């Protein structure tokens, strides 16, 4: 049975307090999932341990089927919309939050070693925008990428907004971090991946690239793009645009490239 919360200061819902501020400072190996679609995805992922739910009173009924599959020791808290807004610190229109524990990130070499012989990986270098990272994870999930690698400068895929933009894709596609962009490339090369670096100045055209058994698609931040030293060590690929316009959003770019690489190529 849901546990009714009537006092915003109730210590049982401490992990949900001041959500936006806690997003910035971290939650000690935990993360927040928001919204019905994301919650339903989360509950199907065995690598994440759900610790509790906080639901608006009017959302209990629509989630009854999902709640039936929760382990009996996971508390489900419910509150009026006014109390819930006071807890999280802003109007929480979706009325659905969950706290879950992060899975440990494996070393890059071990992560790649566990992949099948045919695999497609996405590598992110310097992507600090949560909307773009969330969009890329959404595309990676949609096109069946086996994993995502991030360098230290790329933002957290389990940041609440990134999960929401990914529509749960950040919970579906496994990921880990490399010590640097250089270490990422070295590990991919050692694991026999054909590395494609997306760049407006790429020497090859994406539409002419034939997919291989093991491919890694590298994406850089909008504006600076991928580091020049990385481009000299990889196959560089471009997506031709009208009148030389080279300002595709990086998440859009990822969708175009992943569709090409998973549809059989030219």
C-alpha cells in the first residue's frame, strides 16, 4: 500500500528534497528518474536497484500494473500535488519520481571485452549538454547500439534531465567512462573496432561507408567538435549538407549516422 506523506519535512522522503539543487551536487551513487515512461523503463532494468517511489495521488491508478511488479520492500510514497511540489522545490507536473542506485562502471577494456563479436559503440568526447547526451542515448537505444563510452568531460547520462530527454534510453544502453579521449581510442583500437569520427571536414562521406562487424562512432561537442589529434588517428566521416551548412545538432547527427550503420550501408 502507498505510504501517504502529508508533511514536506518528513524524513522518509529526504532523497527527493530540493531535486534541482541535488542534481548539481550529486546523490551518493543514486539518481532520480522522472515520468511514467522513464519509470516503466527503469523497472525493467535489472542492473539498477530501485530504492523508493514518490507519486502524486492522481498517478497511483495509472501505475497500478507497474507497481504490482515492485519488490515488496520498495516503499511507494504518495502525496498531494502541493506537498510534492514543496518537497522537490518546483512544480512537478508529471507527478512521478523514483530514486535508484547506480550500477558500478566497469573499466573500458572489460566493458568492450564483454561485447558480442558484432557490435556498434558510440563514443562521446566533450559533450557537456544534457539534452544532446540524452538525445544520443535515445538514438543509441532506438538503433540497437551495444554501448556508449564517455570521456571525463562528457556529462552524466543519469542526470535527471538526460534520462528524461533519452526517454529512458540512458537506462537501457550500457555505458562507461574512459580516462580520456585518447584512452577511449586506444581501447577501441585494441578491441578491433573500426573507428569513425564524425566531422564536417571528414575525408569520407557517410553515405559511402560500409558497415563492418565492429564499429565505433565518435561524436564531439557542437562548435569545437572532436580534437584534431583524435581526427588524425581515425577514419573521419562527414555528412554533406546544403550549401556547405555544417551545423547539424550532434544528437541529430548521431541518429543519421546510426541509422546508416545499422541499415546495411550503401
